[in-house]
């Protein structure tokens, strides 16, 4: 009788936990050195301390996502997902709020804090929906003007000036060659594998990614669905745009991917900034 009851309870537990994803993120704001540039960042951190990271995760279509956000900043922030969570989403300083939501279609989505000292300082991340049966990688493209980052953090300004000219360009808040140590950014696989790359642009200017060695198929583009289905080695990603590309490597080797803007590959000297690599084995 006891074994039957235990089996029944385990069965009920499996039903209630199926289709659920839960995690806790901490909002921190502090300065960090990016190849000699002391820049202020706001971060959704997966640990309870300031750490330069771009949070990303993969969930299934229809899966319930429970994200608990703890605000360690001295100012209020929001947890915003366009068209999903846009109201009732304020997290006051030292407060904790849990958000539950789901997505009905495959795609990739940006979450962010919509205050001027939030997303403009990097407080963002991405959620890839679907494609969980394939290896997947994440790129968060971000740019920053150092003096402006300090002014935003100190509330001296809330606007991005027309003269905006960033010195710092990053992928997942890392500048090459640090991007190579990031397992989310460094794409690895074998010839003929199907590899999924989720890409978001949370910076303040458009970027054009150029792939050496391969063409990729654009599966999803939040700003321009006319690009979906196209094979490209270079394509633009507008501000606040998100896209998914599929890479099926036809040859082995190690090839760079970089922004075609020369400023974006000179952070701290060339090569630096918005560069990562694809490393394909036979």
C-alpha cells in the first residue's frame, strides 16, 4: 500500500513540474573594465553578486517560465518583455518579484529593464523558445560610450545624444579575445551538424554581422520577417531586434564572425570588440 501511495505521489509531482522553468536573477549596477575602458554596466546576474554576463536560456513552446527578480540596485528597475510583460513589472530597490509567462511560438525574445539606467547600461538578456533538440548558442550585441555610461548611472542624463559614439563593443558583454572563453558565444560543432544561434541587439546602434567560412539561414527575425528563409553571410540587426540563424557547416575549420563596422572591431585595439569564432571539427 505504501509503495502504491508513493508511486502515485511521484506521478502527481511529475505532472505538476512538467512544462515549468524557474530561475532567479539579481539586478546589479557597477563598473567593469573592458579592455582598458572603465564602463558602467547594469546586469541581470545569475548569481547574487555583480558579474559581467549576458543571461540566456532555452525553453519549449508553451512552457511556463517563472523568473524571480531580486533588485540589488539602489534604484527601481522593471522586468519587461515586449508584448508579454509591460505593466505591473516594477521591482523596487531591495525588492523581490516573481514573473510567470510563456510563449506560444518559436522565436527569441529580449527581456530588459526599461529605465534609462537599465537597458542603456546593459540590463537585458534573451530567451530562446524552441529548437531545444539542437546545440544552441547566444550572442547579445551591445555597444557603450564610456562617459555616457557614467552619466546614465548617476542620473545626469536619461537620453542617448545624436553625437553618440561608443568606444566599447561587446558580444555577451565581452570584447574579443575574451569572447572566445565564453561558451555561449564560441560556436562549436562538427561538419553537417545543425547549430542554432540566437542573436539580439541590445545596444544603441545597428550592427551588421559577417560570417567567414559559412552561410547561415535566417529562421526568425523580429524586425524584418522578409529575411526569414534567406541564406546569408552578412545581414543587419537593428536596435532591439532579435533573430535566430541555423548553421549547418559544410567544412571544418575555425572562422571568425564580426561586425562589419570597423569601429566595432577595434575596442582596445585591433582585433577587439564584436568578434567571436566558429570552430568546426570534421
